[in-house]
């Protein structure tokens, strides 16, 4: 039986390929589960369980797949907790390895994340501002700007 969350799920996002669903919960975990087998069946199949791809010190509020680079079919998974000024960006296809830790100094905590579907740009919303992280700088830390 697949290992799932031990608490309430707050958010989910489907990968662009439609085969992986990412979830976050008040158990402070971010998980990715492959739910479509090669035969098209809907069932948890990724490593025979969901894969833990991140943890926070508090409830995880939001998860969102984001493009790794322009024209790339590879996507990262971003997640945030309302009490942390940090967005964790993980490479789900590399076993959940942390790719970036995006921090906005002085922020109260990110409460939402969104992306531009066709571009490697990630937006994080705090209670007082929206921060843009430009992921186009391959191999370098994303450039950020407060909007």
C-alpha cells in the first residue's frame, strides 16, 4: 500500500505530463506520486509509494510544478509554508533532490505559489508582496524581484 500523508492535504498539483500528482499537508511533508502507469491505468506506481520530496517545520500550504528552463520538458516542484520565507524547489525526477532554496529576507512567509506555464518563472505571494523568481539562469540561483 502506498505511503501517503498522515495529515490533511492542503494543496495538490498535477505535473504537466499528467502522470504525477504532488501534494502537501499539515504533516509538514511534500509528496509526489505517479498515478498513471505506462498502460494508462490510474494507480500509485512511483517507487511503489509516494516519494517524499520536501519537509518544512510547519504546515505546507502550496505546491506547484514549474518549468526548469525555457523549452525544457523537465519541471521542478516548488513548495511553501505560510510560516517560512523560503520556497523549496525540488527535482522530482531526480528523486526529490533539492534544486533551489528561494528565500525572501524579512518576508512573513509564502502563502501561495504560481507560475507562467510556458516560462521558467515562479511567483511567491507573502501577505504583503509578490516575489518573482526567474529560473532562466540555468545552473545559477534564480534572479528575484519584488513586484
